[in-house]
C-alpha cells in the first residue's frame, strides 16, 4: 500500500479511498484484491510517471491479469512498459 500511495503521490489520509477503489474493481472484475495490490506494488510509480491515474492502472491491470493470470508478471510488464 505504501508503494502505491507514494507512486501516485497520495498522502496517508487517502489510503481508505485507494482501498475502496481497489475493492470495487476486485468485486466487479475477474481479479482479486491481492492480485491488484501486487500489480500496483510493482507498477504504480512507473505508471504514475507515465501519466496514468490509479483508476487507469487498475483497469489495465485487471484486464491484463484476466488473460495472463499472473499479477507479478503483469506488474513487471507495466513497470517496464511505462
């Protein structure tokens, strides 16, 4: 969570908002909150630096993970691609 907050330049008071968004995606898409957390841990700083929002990163991560089924790989790919 800390790497996600730092990567997207959020402060600690926004942690609950981030968790709410993550849970909303996990509850509506074929991806777990744990997988989304792994994707964000690996890619949030790079995705933010490339101009992507948290929501865009979660959408891309959920879509890619639905196909690849490996959150670690998805996170690394987005970190490298951004």
